[in-house]
């Protein structure tokens, strides 16, 4: 999974198609969507229009817990909308309210994965206890947990818990939920000649957390991807851990 992906929540229609085309043109090869976002067809169209080989792009979509019992039909529609015959990653968007439903949905997804249209399965917004429940009931651990993350949400135990279970963490809303005028971020950004937003994204990567920033502005789409050419020191990373959110 490429460590910087493009988030698409709230992008629809032309706006989604243009933003995804821009993201692909500046180098993103990882796109994050969900059936709930209502933009899978826009993303499929943008990918087809880009001329980039499907195999070179990592595609994630998500199934709503309310679609329990209907996973096969949901997957068929997602694949059709995205114009592909496989997903790189399929996530349960958030945990169903009852553990029995969570197990049922997970088993449905495992069955469909065995048929070959999904490379990896994961979850989103799950606690470690909810993940352990899935693992112990099915013998299969989610590959990924996509969670609300950022400096203000920093908790070393959460990262350690996922690492110990071999689960990759994807962070969402890290820009939206961070005060980008925070003096610590501003100082570190100036020291590296980058923006505070780039420092926040780089901070995720230093903690081995994949990022999927969303933007509809071409300059920001490009800048958010341009975070692979500098590193933060351990002291800088530690000084960002726990900085206030907004
Ligand atoms: N699994 C889940 O439950 C879940 C929940 C939420 C999000 N997600 C996924 O994660 C992705 C990212 O999360 P998100 O969209 O909530 O938040 P985000 O990417 O952290 O922030 C997006 C917001 O920040 C602004 N922004 C983007 N780049 C910026 C920059 N360089 N400087 C200043 N502001 C910037 C954007 O405005 P402009 O567009 O105007 O630039 C937008 O308002 C989503 O798009 C979605 O794919 C998943």
C-alpha cells in the first residue's frame, strides 16, 4: 500500500473527476473511496481517463455495516463503478453495533475474497478489542485499520497494539483536525522549508501511518504528495505527538 494516498470524501461529480485526475498526474498511486461517498463511478472514470494502468494504482473502497447480508451485490457494484475486476483493499467502514453482526459481515467479506476479486481485507474505525474479536472468531486478522488520526489523537499504545498484531494503520482527517498555525508545526516547517500541512503528513509517515489527505485544490493536492523528500528527527516527531487539534 503506497504510504501517501488520495482521500475523496465529499468529492462528487466533476469536482471528484478533476481532483482525482490531478492527483494521478502529480504522482498519487493510491485512491481511497467508499460506497458511502457516492463517487466510485467518478473515480473509475478519472482512472480510465488518466490512461494509467489499473495495476499501477492501489484502490481502496469500503462497505457500510448496514450492507450486511448484501456484500456480494455491493462488491459487484463497486467493481463496476470503479471499472475494475479487483480491489486492492476492501474495508468495513465502521463496526456494526453488535459483535455477532461484525463477525457475520467479516465472514461474508472473507468468502468473497476467496473468490479472487479482493486482494486484502481490512476495517475502519475499529478498536483493538473489536479487531481481536474478528481475529479469534475467523482466524483472519484485518490487514489494515483506517482510523481518525493526527497529532492530537496520538497514542503510542494504539500504534503499538496494531504493530503487535501486524495491522497497518491508515490515518484519516489528520489535516482537518490539526491546528496548522500551531507554533511548533510552524517552527518545524520553517526549518525544513515546507508547510505545516506537509509536516503533519510527514509526522504520520515517521510513525509508519499511511496518509490519505483530501483536497480539491491543485496546489494542495501536489504539496500533500510532496512529503517524501524530507525527514523529521526523532525529537521533532516527539514534539509534534499530542499537539492540539481543532
Ligand atoms: N474511514 C472513515 O471513516 C473516514 C472518515 C473520514 C475520512 N476518511 C478518508 O480520509 C480522507 C481524508 O480525511 P478528510 O477528508 O476528512 O480530512 P483531511 O484530508 O485531513 O483534510 C481535508 C481538509 O483539509 C483541507 N486541506 C487539504 N490539504 C490542505 C493543505 N495542504 N493545507 C491546508 N488545508 C488543506 C481540505 O480543503 P481543500 O479541499 O479546500 O483543500 C479539506 O477541508 C477522506 O477524504 C476519506 O477518503 C475516512
